[in-house]
C-alpha cells in the first residue's frame, strides 16, 4: 500500500509493508529512508506519525481505507495490499 502525505510539497509517497507477524506495519521515511515500525494499536485515523530517526519528517493518516480497517480488526498475515487507494473526505 502506498499512502500520500497531502501536507508535503511536493507530495511524497510513503512505502508501507505489513510484517509477517500480522501485528505491525513498517513504513519507510522518504526523507532519510529509515524503516519505522507501527503496531496495530498505534494505527488510527487522523494521527501524526513522526520518523523515528528525528529527521523532522511527519505524515498523517487521514481516513482509513476499508481493507486496512478490516486488517486492523483481524489477526494473522492476511494481505492488506488488495485495493491501494487514497480516500479523501
């Protein structure tokens, strides 16, 4: 899944990969290329996610897509990269 940060100019893509344990995601900072881990319990709508490397990069996950919301409710390693899209409200 690729999410786009609407506050960054120019807009940069954030690469997000689900972990094998099914309990977390890893996102790659487009500024310093550091891998940052997010647990399911940390993911939610309208939250700010800063880079762990203190490079100053931050992004916001607005509205959660349906497939990601379903993945957060379940356990296991189901693929969440079924319908990558950007949803704006």
